[in-house]
């Protein structure tokens, strides 16, 4: 009988999730791009881009307060956090 070779275990993949903000109201020709580990914000007017950036920052702060990562929240909970984090 031939001895079995030990099988190599593949490292566990971390779940991945990200937010994407896309602004379509840019009239000044300026290309606005803001990225982070788990988000990308593209385009928009200066005001729209700023609001999206503020929303994302507050969203990740709220996730941290709740002790959760983006990939751990259900869509309904994420929608509630995003709504709460959007500047008025």
C-alpha cells in the first residue's frame, strides 16, 4: 500500500463586500474618484460627491459601532444604516 501524501489546505477566503457610489450629475468636466478598502465613489458634482463620501464614512463608523463588518450585515440593515448616515 502506498502512503498517502498530506493534502494541502487552501487558506480560507475572507468574505468580500464593497459599496459603490456613482454620481451622474457632473457638469463641470472634473473627474472625481474616491476609493477605500471597501468602497469606491465615482463622478458626480462636487456637492454630490461630497455627500456620497460623507455617507460612506458615516456608514463605516456605524458598522464599527455595531461591531460588524460590511459582509456581515443583511441588505435591510445596510439600507437602514445608509439612510441614517445620509446627510440631510
